[in-house]
C-alpha cells in the first residue's frame, strides 16, 4: 500500500545564494528591466523626446547582507541618463510631476502580484 507521507523540500542557503549569482539570473532580471524600459518609454512625456530616448538598462551586483555576511546578488537597473530626469520624475516649479518610473514600477508590481 502506498505511503501517505508527503515529500518535503529543505532548501540550502548556500545553494540558493549561488543561484542568485548565476548568469541566467542576471538575464532574467535584465529581461524584466527591458520590458519595464518599453513601458516607461511609452509613458514618457514627448515634448522633445530626449527623456524617452535616455532610458537604459544596466547590470548590477547588489550587496545584500544575509545573517551578517555580505552576499552579492545579480540584478538589473532601469535608469534615465537625461539631465532633467529628476525634474520629470519628481517635478519642480516649472515642470509637473510625471513620475514615469514610479508609475511603471506600480504597473509591474500590480501585474505580477508584487507588494
């Protein structure tokens, strides 16, 4: 007769940590950031077009401490290199607050059930 015991999984922290450093994890993070880049470009104001052309995706390795030790994690960052990017994102006395990156993050969190 078959046993009713359910199999269990016990993850190893060293294996999970190594997984977060692998090149395929970097590619997965970059793929999502490139999708976000397209959404941010579509949401950008189009007065001159410079702001929407200035989005870029750069690879990053983040130092995430775990149990008091530094651990490097692969990731990707969506940045805007325009001189006036902060004014467009946050607004100032002359420019309204467009919050392009903030709204793009909110859209992706909602689409992927993120918090």
